[in-house]
C-alpha cells in the first residue's frame, strides 16, 4: 500500500556503501572500526547526482585516512548491478554522488499508477490517535477571517496527518459557558429592551420586515440606542433580539434581567452554533465531534480539576482567591484558578478539557490550532498539564498569525457586497472555496498572510489554484484525446531519457517523503507549495516533450507519465479538499 521511492533509494545507497566498506575491510584496505552516522541528501542540481553521501568525510578520521582517498576506494569497491543506480562519481573533498538509472524512474511511474489514490500515503504515524482542535470560534458571534485561516490550516493538517498514517480526529470546542455567554446575554437583553422601548418601536414601524434596514437604523444611531463598552456590539445581536421580539413580542420586558438574558441566550446560542456548523460545512469542514464547555461543568470535571490540583499541593489561597503555584512548575508567575467570588477562571475548564482529551479519551497527542495572541495561554496550559501529571509534550500548538485581506493593493475590512465586516460566510460569497482553502495555506501558519482578493478570483496562471487545476485539466484532455484515437497506456514497459521527463518523475517521487516531513512539522502549506511547483514541472515537460507525434514506445511511456502526474495532483488537491477539474 505504501511506496516511497526516495526513502528506498536512500536505503539502497546505504546498503551499497556498507557492502563496499565491508569488502575494503575484508581486503585489509581499511581497519575494522565502528562507523559514525553519515548523511544521504538530494543535491540542489541534478548535475551533482540524484543523491549525495558524505560517508567518506564522516568516517575518514575514524578510519585514519584521507576523505577523498576513502571515497575513491568506496567507488572502486561498490557494486551497482541489480540496483537502481547507474554510476557513482567522486566530488569535491570526498562526496559520493549517485546517479539513478532507468529502472528507478520507470518504477516510480509504475508504482504511482498502481497505487492510484493511495499514492503519497505513508505509515509514519503508525495509527497513533491525534485530536486536532481548531477554529473553536466564540459561539456568541460570526466567524472572522482569523477563524477562516485557522479552519483551512486545521482541516488540511488533519488530512495531512491521516495521509501520514495517523488516526486524526477533528474537534470544535464550543465555549458555551462562562463570561462570554454572560456578556452575550447582557448584549441581547440590552438590544431587546431598546426594541421594546419607545424609540425602538418607532424603528419597528418604519422598517417593517426589512431586517437589514432595521439593524442599520439601530446600529447607526448611538444617541438613541447607546451601548456600554463591555458588551458585544455586532449587528447580529440586533438581529437575534429583533427575531425573538417578532416571535414573542415584549413578553420578556417585565422579567428580571437574569430571566431575560437566559431566555435570549437559550434562543440565540443554538442558532449561532448551527450557523457555525453550516458555514464550516460550506467551507468543506466536517468535524468528528463538537465538544461543549458546559458539559465539563455539568459532569463535575471542572471541580475535579480544582481538587486534583489542591491535593497535589500546587495551590495556595491569597486575597480570598485560589492560586496555582506556577513558579514552582517553571512558570514566570503564579495565576488565579478560582476568583474570590468562587467562580473559576477560564483556564480551569480548559484544563479539564485537555485532561479529557489526553486522559479520559486517551489521545496520544492533542494539537490545538490557535490565534497569534495565545502565547501566554499556551505556556500556562503546559504548566497546568504538568501539575495534572500529564506529559506536556503530548500537547502541541499551531499558532496562526494575522491575515490581511487585500484588494487593489489596499487592506480591506468590509465586504464589497454587504459593506459589513468580512466574516467567513461573506468571504465565501466573494471568493471560491477552492481558492480560499488554498490561499490560507499558502504560507506557514506562523507568518502573516496577505490574502489577495483580486488574485483569488482571477482565472489566469497568476492565480496558483487556477494554475494547478489547469495542469490537471490539461492532463485529462491529453489522455482523453489520445484514448479517442485508440492510444492508451496499458501497463507496457516504460523508459525515460529526456531531462524534463526525469525532472517530473523526481518530483513525483518526492511526495511520500514530503508528506512525512509536512506532517511532522504540522505544515500543510508545504503541500500547496509542492503541488504548485509540481504543476510548473509538468507544464515544462508538456511544452518540451511531444506525445502525439512521438514513436509508439515513447508515446506510451509519456502517457503513463501523464497519468502518474494526474494522480499526484488529484491526490494532493483531495488532501486539501480542493476540486481537481477534468475540464476548464
């Protein structure tokens, strides 16, 4: 099921070298000594070979010989018959450059076609269970552009980990308890009472069923409809309050603030949660689980965390509050777990949540995809895990830096259509989903990203998504036209000699190793970079190597190569949940 041509070639090189050294030892030409490790790398240019080994430089001192002389001895003793290599050259102070033979190149193409949709998959993860938590947007409002980037990165990272042999589950953590929900209720209550008031009723009569006009009137007149600073000020709050009023009238106006806020939260929060799920499904993100913070309070898990930390001797009381002695655990300063009013701070349910991930559900690894403002939070969480007796290395964090949306070279914050702040939903009204997912993964998560809205909708080779998809469609057209003329590759023996053919095959061979590398580094952007570079290499091959007018054996070999290239593009785009069109 798995095929890694690069890794296999490196293993074969090591075997060739070790056998040659064994011959040299048996002939008494070098002493028998334990050898230090050495590196086998891929040179930047094919003129220096397909692989390079520094074995002579690494071992010369131990073997008490000159590196270049040792390298020459290894070359002379090496046996290449039956291997995937044609020759070895000595270079520089003692590097060994290995050149691949025809057999290797043909093998890459044939194995790629044989594996099809499974090509690129590896078993590096060995089935380890990983929980990727991402987006986890506050359910008190719509998702912003930072959530959109975190969503694309988190979802593609999950797919990448699955490709690398992990069991990766996707999870959304719903913050449906605590201060933000209380703030949400207060905001809804204030807007609701404004609507029930004299000025609000005038606006109700003037606007009728025109919700957009109504929200604009309430939102824009801060003199008649003032709001304090410690509430949510979005127009979605006005919409919820108005919708509740339309359904129930002023029935809550005479209730207590507590009753009114609870009723409005009970009405609006589930609608927001459903909207989150709907918007994310539109974005092609389907979670394995939606985990509610409230469940941790209801189950007693939050209280259990507090008791566990107390029993461990990691807490103390000061000014009526319960503190974690974080400095004794390597932290920079202690911090409050339970306020003097008896309510836990936000960190306590988060500790309970991570305990649930790593202990109750026993995931091997928890990966949190967070915004750039969470550095302090991550340090605190690692300390808390240590206090709970959990190996802090089982928690990994991907930090997503800020996104700037750019149009006509200028940073924009408002939707072109609605004139409102751009959310995930409004972004997807302006930009195709394929482009959104690809563009948000164009850079490493830890770097700032300028998202070019104009480029994202441009149908030209300047648009990287269009460029890659066009390469796939171009291959489909070639294969279709040749099939119509009765020419198809059906497993015939292949041979490749042209440099652009070999370059494309080398690029195909990179995929499994790159999947391992990108998965290890939690870097899905490496896959967008790879598939874009792959399209460049394919277009160069297509422009220099004729297919239709080539000799029959060459024609079939190139058709096989086209089919293998199509497989690679389709597999990477599928990993990113981006369409691979057959026609454009």
